[in-house]
């Protein structure tokens, strides 16, 4: 700790109950709940069918077409919050000031953590764990909106885009969906199918992936590393 003082000059909010600071404040001060029946996918298969979803309009938030196309939804949240915080602070930052001011929030997770990056590396070396006959074409296959974790070929030489996560949630499925939409426009790759691979996949993400024709694969991190578990297994 340096003991230097920090001044909070502006606040931006994108959250369930309000996609701006004023709307969010109005919701909580009026004692209203942001929970409701899930609308992002059909929750009929689940006992719990309610969630606190975020009503967010990227166009209304002022995001450009390129930002809407390239950024995951949760990154769009961060961009909108940052813009609102700067506007709330009434700051007009010059180039000389930009290194002395910043917007602080939750890390949007643009980079893979250690386990996730290692999992991607292991699957690149062992593509058969994703499907019988799979072979690796390229790791970090670059597209116009970012890199696909793995580009593979299946046993029939079809193109497969693989998104690798440590914990698979809806945002990961959305991300893979955007990659697939773009890659299927490329006549050299099309048709491209998707595989969503993770150590753990949330039920909601699995439902959304299945609805979009994306296959889910739960991978064993320890097995890929060649670690044999001590406990007995009943067959």
C-alpha cells in the first residue's frame, strides 16, 4: 500500500434491475425485485425457473456496431459501465491525463486463467478427448472477432470450432455461437459445428448449447494430465 488517496468521481452500473445508475438506484430504493422467469432460454426442464436477468440494450448504451459484434455480452456491460462512469464524472480526458485516471470494476475475464489456459493446451495435444477421430488444425484460430480456442477436424474431415472453459456458462455458449456464425460464412471452412468443452458445464448453458446445435463435452483435467486418482472406482 502506498497510502495515496483515490477519488471516485463517477459511477456506472449495468445490473439486474437497471442498466444504468439511475434505473438501478430507483429499483433498489423502491424495494422492487429484479428476479423473474428466465427468458434467455426455455427453463421448463428445470425445477428453478427464475433468475435476475439484466435487461441491456447495447444500441441504447451507445456501443458501436463493431463493439456489439466483437465483444461478449459481459464485456459490453463493462464498456457501458465505463462510459457512464466517465460521463458521470464529467471528465474530458486529454492524452496527458489518461494514465492518471481509470474505471475500476470486476474483471470481465478477457484472459484465460492458469487452469483454463493449461486445459486448452492439453486438449490441443489430445484432441481425441473431444471426440473420436478428432485432429487439431490450429490452436487459437484467429477470426475477425477474436481467436477460437481450437479448430479441429472430426473423423469425417468436418470443421469443428471448440470453445474451452474451466466452468462453462451461458456467456461461453454465446461466445462460441458468434464464432460459428462468422466461420460458417467462410466457404473454406463451412460447415462448421461447435463443441463446448469444460470441466463443469452449468445446466442452463447445456440447455442453450443443445438448443443451438452445439455439443457439450465435460473433460477431466486430471486425466488429461495423466494423474491417477487414489480413490477406488466402482464399475
